[in-house]
């Protein structure tokens, strides 16, 4: 029998990632919406709380790449939000 071992030991909330990257948290949420669990994005839920986006280290790396992409192509995010 094979036992699955989770290799993620911690995650970082989007609030902390925004602070660490010195980026606007709402802007990061807009960008992260296209990320999936395979990209290192997960949702964390607590008692009586709405879900909070959190990222593995791999997810933070992917988010940083998205930040770079959208800073180089800012009109793409604006166009996507209007649809």
C-alpha cells in the first residue's frame, strides 16, 4: 500500500505575499484568479471565515511570474477584467 505524503509544510497568505512583494493585494487577487492548485494556489478555511488564498513556495514563484507578465502587458489585465 502506498501512502501519500504531502510535501508542503506551510503556505503563505495572499496578504503576506502582497506585503513581501510590495504589491497591492487586490491587484494580486485579480492576477491569481487564473491560478490553479497545480500552480501552487490553495484556499484556507477557518471556522466562520471566508476562504483565504494562500500559496506554496512554488505558487509564489508562479505569482511573481504573472506579476512580471502583467506589468509588461498591463492592457491585458484591463481587457480581461472588462469581459
